[in-house]
């Protein structure tokens, strides 16, 4: 597993990108809900693998209750990455196995 960030780096109820690729785009998105962190590959399953965030570390809709694709507004459940609204309805984000230990967030792609 690779260290992605500290738990404190992700605001509770917020999101963060991790593992910048060769062009600086974060390869992983993280969402924190209390002590639980959910992780997904930063690619929309519908729109040519487009990144989801609309700006750095912003992957959630206004209500902060769904992950949102900035390319076409698809909304995904935080708990399992399944699309509930949008052109990729029923498809899902690719999950990352996440472990939180000693305040550190680790992930395995």
C-alpha cells in the first residue's frame, strides 16, 4: 500500500486528490466522512476517462453528498461509486482499497 496523505489533509465531509501523474493530474480521489475514507480512480466511466474534479481537491457536488463529474454533472454515491444520475447511470467508479493507520491514509490501486 502506498501512503496517500494524512487524515487531517482531507476535511471531514470533503475531498482531496492524491498521486499526481506525469501531467500533474491526481490519479486518485479521496472522500472523508468522519474517520472513514473512500478512494476511487479519478476517471469518469462515461466521458473518455475524464478527470472528475472541477478544480484541485474539489470532487463533490454542492451538497457534498455525492461525487460529481465536472465534464457532464454525473453524480456518484460516495459509499460505492455507483452513478445515480447522469449518462453513466448504473456504472461505477473504480474503487481504491483504503486503510487509515495512525492518522495516515494508505491506498492500493
